[in-house]
C-alpha cells in the first residue's frame, strides 16, 4: 500500500497545478525579495512604497490595522516615528468636560482613515468602496503579483469592450472593469533617495509595503522557520537511526 | 499488580494507592503488538498528536480572541500582529487542522485497505467514524471564528442545508443561528461549541483506544497473531517507530507553518465578513470538498443533504457491507483494484467540490458520487461473495521470515505474501 500511495501522492502533486491553472487573467510574476525560505523585505523599497501610499492612495484607502509604531519595521527610528505620527490629526476623548477633541498623533495610534465610515467612502467614490489595504496582499490570490499587475494593468479597452461611466479598463482585475481610476502614471511622487518614480518602480515599492502591512512578521517567521526545519531534520535522521538500532534484533 | 517493580519510593507509594504507573507500564511492555506493522500504523498516534496540538494552540488563542461580530476579525489581527508569537500560534492552529484531516484520511484509508473494520474491530471502527464526524463539526465551527468572508458565507451555506429537513428543518436552522441569520449569537454559540468539542473528541478517542486494546492492532497481513513469536512489546519497538513518524510529521507541519502558512486557506478569509456582499465562489475548507461535491451533485436540496450524510453513514455500516472473511487487501486481488479506484474517486470528488457547480463539473460530480455509493453498496457486498482470495499465510512470522531471507530482492518484493 505504501509504495502505491507514494506514487499516487506524487502524481497528484504533478498534475495538481495543471488542473488548478487556467485562471482568467495573466499576472506578471516577479521575483520578490520576500519570496523563498530566506526572503526578507527591502526596507528602502518599503519606505518608498509608504511614501506613495501616503501621497496617492491614502486619499481613498484606509490602513486600519497599521499603527505608527509599526513603522519601526521599515527602518525608521523612534524620533522619526514620533514626528511622523505628529503630522496626523487624531480624534480622542472624551476629555474631563465630556468633549471629543483633536490632537496630534502619537506612535501608539493607528493610521487615521480618509473617510469616517464606509458609506462616506462609497459616496466619495461613485458608489464603489475602496477596500482597506492593511491585508490586501493576503486577501487576493497571488497577492503580491496581483497587486503589481493591477497597478501597472491600466490599458486602453479593446475596441469590442465598452467601458461604462465611472469604470476603467484593467488587465489584471477580474472582469477587467474596475471602479478605481488609474492611480499611478509615473512621477506621481518625488522620491527622497533619488530613485526614478516610474510606474513600475512605484508599483513594486507599493507591493513591498503592502506585503509588509499584511504580513509584518514574515521575516521573523522565515528566520525561525529555517532554524526549526534544520532542527527537525536532525530529529528525523536521529529517530530513523535510533529506530533501526532498536529494530535490529527483530526478525 | 504489584508495585515492587518501581524503584522510586514516591512512585511506589502512589502506585500502591493509584495504580497509574502500573497501567502505563502495562501498556508499554505487556501490550503485545504484531511485529509486522508498517508505517501506515503511525497515523493513529499522529492523529492523537494533532488533537493535542489543536487543543494546546486553541487554548492559547482563546486567551486573546473575542467572540463578537464587531471584534472577532480585529482580535485575530491583533493576535497576528501584537500578541507575542501570536502569528505562530495561529498559523500552527490553522495548518495543524489541515494536517489533522490529512492524517485521519490516511488513517481511514489504511483501515479500508487492511480491513481493520472487520470483526472483532467493528466498534473500534464505528468510534473512529464518530470521531471523524465530531472533527468535521469542530473544524467547521472553528473556521467561522475569524469572521472573514468565507467564515460568514460558509456558515450561511452549510447551516442553511438543515432547512431542507422536512417539518423541523427551519426550527433547527433558527436554533443553530440563535436568530434569523448568521449573526452575533451564531458566532457566540459556535465559539462555545468549538471549545467544547475537542474534549468530547478526546473522550471518544479514549473509548477508541480501549476498544483497540481489547484485540490489539490489526496488521498488514490481516491475520491474528498466533503466539508470542508474532508479537513484540510496544516499547521500545513501536515507540521508536512512532518517533520516526512524529519527526516527519512535525517537519512537514513546520514547513507549512513557516513557509506556506496560507496555502491551504482561502484569501477571502482575510476580508472581514460582510453580510451584504456574497463572494464570487463560496468554497468550504479543502477537507470538506468531497462531501460538498456530493451535496451539489444532486439537483434536489434535501436529496443532496441526505446523500452527503449518507456518504458517512455507509462508513458506519461498512463492517456489514464487506463480509469477506479475509481482512487485508494483499490477499484480495479484485478488492485491491477497487480500493485504488475508490481513492481516485474520493480525490476526484475533492477536486470537483472546489469547482463551480456548472457544465461538465456537475456531470463528473454525479458520476463520481454514483461510483462512491456503488463501491460501498454494490461492489463490496458482491466481492465478498464472488472474489477468489489468495491463500493466507499460516502466521505473521512466516512472511516476515521469508522477507528477511529475500533481503537482496528488488524494493518491495518482500511485501508480496509468501505462498
Ligand atoms: C482524533 C482522531 C483519531 C485518533 C486520535 C485515533 C487514534 C488511534 C490510535 C492511536 C490507534 C492505534 C493504531 C494506529 O496507530 O493506527 C487507532 C487505531 C484505529 N483507528 Fe483511529 N484515531 C482517530 C480517528 C479514527 C477514524 C476517523 C477512524 C475511522 C473512521 C479510525 C479507525 C481506526 C481503526 C479501525 C483502528 C484500528 C487500526 C488497526 O489496528 O488496524 N480512527 N486510532
């Protein structure tokens, strides 16, 4: 049984992807720095991605699960984070008089949302809801490749497709008609480190940033994973040796 | 049972009054196990290990979880981001659930292949099917807790099935929901039950093991041990052999947890539940897909539900459907072929369950469903009568001995029965 079962499992492994393939849209596959067992984030790219988010996407999209203190992961130090948080206004309260009040942000605050609620967000976007981006990289199949493809995917609609008002044609979006106007055209931001802000670079930077936002513990996970897998591999070998030794006298 | 065999005076004092050490000792050394068990016999212990992992990680998760529709999704994100190593605990709980099902599916198919469900192990088998049912209920309710889109819509689709039951259906659904749709009361009762059920499973596992120890393990040849020359003690032989299985299991689990933690999940569950927006495809967790395919293969809702439960019901009566006196498939050439066809059929059902219910997929689901029932209800009873089985060896030792003689033969040659 075991031999056949192994053959069976292997053949499933081989034909499985063939059966699963054949999605509707073509994604651009990229070799992200965070892929693979030793993958890590590119801090410079994440900082640039954050800049694009702030200057372009944050007008419509919230990132509710990210607090300013989390930006330490991007390589900012404590005083930079304090200064960054202070640039935002946060509602707090009630104070001793029972009033809500506005104060400058502190590192413990989460990033404020552009709209007070979903209905306001819809009203501001022709009825479509710009989703929160904190988890978007995990909330779509092949998240990073999808995000990149989506951001570079705005094209002229083929002549046989009519694009209704308030909709835009996008290669990567399922159904091809998305309610988000093309957010990036190139040179939408000026990078402090002098990197050319082409649409591809900005999209890749945003993808790094959004992947980090969705999976902030990715680096720790892989680092611990390598150690655990190494340890368990030794455990496998030792247990096989021990088992052979114990069984040597059984016939 | 004397306590004299223990050196430690504390152990001896306790054992004299509460003979737990004698009991453990008895299990370890005096419990005879057939000496020819192969690695397929690791999966019972692995199932137990999975259950332990689920209970331990689950209790830790519950410390930071909030069962409320407004906070559940957020609570899980806090576990992932702010609780120390919370991400690890959650990813282990998520992936170990899938591994638990992989292990139990192999465990069940092991039983099917070697005829472990046959007399005198019918009750042992039935308790196993009870465990399997309880596991499915537990996993289903657990998947609702993070309150993502698939949590919500999966719960809605599955609980709605019960409305197909005549007369009492709607009342049952209202009871499950605690209201008139999947909502906060549903989440609360699911959390409560999700916490309770694993301990019920643990209880049934104890019964399962008591039943196992009554007649001991079956073995790849499927004949009873005829004397001490056929058996060895559990410790150290099977403890060491199980150790190999445990090591490999943990290694594979670690690879999933640390490098592909979301591969067996659905991306939609990272979107907070939204009762106003139905996802494009509602699919349950992968381990339910074969049953989901059976459900959708039938055009009638009640019929689908009945068939889906029927798929498990046939397992309960399996010991009386397959009446062949020969247990192991090694000596049943035809049964063996049908066994592999059934496995292919089950995998095909799993594949089809994940596809939209349209066109060719529906046709294939119907064929695969029909084959599933045909196998249990027609083929097995017929085989019990018409199959010519190969001659059985006289004892477990006989083929084991001949195997060690042919040690130079090509891989696996020794696995054939000696004649
Ligand atoms: C929580 C889930 C389960 C646990 C912890 C568990 C545990 C065990 C253990 C420790 C054994 C000892 C033999 C071995 O290692 O294979 C065993 C045997 C067995 N189990 Fe399970 N089991 C579970 C689920 C099931 C299910 C779902 C079935 C079948 C529907 C099943 C059927 C059997 C049978 C027939 C045996 C006897 C095997 C033989 O001796 O050939 N078990 N179980």
